[in-house]
C-alpha cells in the first residue's frame, strides 16, 4: 500500500475512533522494533492500535500477522517504559475498507 493510502486510512480511523469515544493520545510512534499507528484512551484503558486497509475486511485483517503484533507489543512496552505509564492497556486494530470501518478490540494471537 502506498503511504498516501495509508495516511488516508489512518485519518479515517482517527475520525472513527473519536466518534466512538476514544481520546487520541499519540500517532505514528516508532521504536527500533516497529511502529504503532495510533495510541488512544477510552474508559481509562490505553489502546495501541494498528490500522489496516484493503478492498475487503478479510484481506485487511489477515495482514495483521503474529510477527507484526509482536513488533507492536515490543514498541508498546518501550512507549510505556519511556513515558512512565502503568495503566491498563490492550492491542486493537481498525480495519478500513471502502464501505466500512471496524474496530477490532483486544487482539491476540
């Protein structure tokens, strides 16, 4: 996916998250392990969010591999330690397709 398409998907995801009661904390957080697209907060819980887009839901969700999730987890651990954060947290995804945007909460592999 081109960076422009990725940026558009992230913008749509941000808008959808805000509309669903999330407070955006940070975006495009990098560590030597990888990147977290969006960090948001809702009901006192920190959400580390991976944004994936495709023409259909299945193609997008299957692009969240265990290797990708491990990189997000390691980057989140660095972020939490660096910022002295000790709150509850989860790993989510926002799937963006031409016809829908869906939040997939609490990803596990």
